[in-house]
C-alpha cells in the first residue's frame, strides 16, 4: 500500500462528517449557485461521499433524478441516511469507469471535493463528459490545498511538521499540487472539457473552542486524522499542545479559519 494512502481512511462516514463534511456544507450551496442550472434535470454525482452535495442538489435544485456514486460502502450508508426520495439512487462504483451509464444520458455531471483522490482524474472527467447530454454541464470542485485554502488543515500540518519533519510527506499540498487555478484548467483541457472556467469559492470555518477543532483529528477519517491516530499517545499529546499554543482565538474562545475551494465548469457542446 502507498504510504500516504494508508492515512486516508475514508470508510467511516460519521467521522468524516465531523472532520470535513460539516465544512463541505458551506461550499456545496455556493457551487450550485455558481452552476445556476434549470430545475427538473437528470444529475449524476461522482464520489458522493457522505451525501453533502447530494442533499444540497435535492434541497436547492429540484432535480428530476439524481444518481450518486461512491466506492465506499460506509460513505454510501451515511449518505442514504441524509438523503431520501424515489428520485435519488446511490450506487457503489469507481470514478474512472461508468461503463454501465449510457452516453448522453444526464443533464448535469458533478463531483465535489473528491477528484483529487481519484487515481485517473482524466479518465473520470472524460467519463463525466461522455455521459452528459449536449448542452449539459460538467462541473467539479476541490479544496485549494496548495494555496492553504483549508486553514484549519494547514495549521494542523504546520504544527505536525514542526514536531516531525516526516509529517510533511503526507500534506495535501504536496500530494495534490495540481489543485490550483492553472493546474485545474490544464487538467480540464487535457480531459477534453469544452471551454472550462475556474472560480474561487470561499467561506469561514468556526470552531466553538479548541476541543471542537481537535477532536475530529482523533477520529482517523482523512489524511490528517489518519496521521494523527498513527502517532503514539505521547507524540499525539505533543501535537495537541503545539496546536493549542499556536491557534488564533477569538474573545469567546472560538477559532475562526478560512476555507477555499476551486470550482471548474464546462458546458458540453
């Protein structure tokens, strides 16, 4: 197993929601506002995770149908608890091969905060375009890792690397250097997407106190939490202390940090 993949641990849906899912809730509506597509369309979601974007689609876009795919049974189980309705279908599937999906069978194909984890991103995007009808929309968004766009994650890794330089091997900015405006445009063009555009999506993550910030890192779902739980109890406590010393606090003890993602949109010709 690749060393950094050992720390990803994506099966536990509730743990992922505590770590990243709650902040994904802030970005998904911004993404859908940016798409501004009509109602009563057929949607495909690639990598639905715990159902954050799926729920936003059903709540805000009045879709005719939604097929949401993810390779993790644990994530799909969590998503099914959040999103119900006869027009929503969840399926276990990998992103790079949608062989069971007819060409030109969806109006919108989207992916939220997952494409950077897909081994063959170009294949996934080509499949999204293939299954989208002419005039339809292919769109995705990813965190701005290289630009420090997830500040609470960047703070974690800065403290971790200060204590253990080898922790730098697992940071998202090194693993996903293409998650920049230029890199994502290049990826979209290499995949054959038509006239792709890139837009910044921004929000604020507010933690009620330090424990609200720290506890999700101890649950093991995601690269940073995976690294955290791999530490010895002593090393983990040192990291906790380092973060407690360095994180900025508001007057009420809360911690406010920015989150930023890049959204890519293409209209299928």
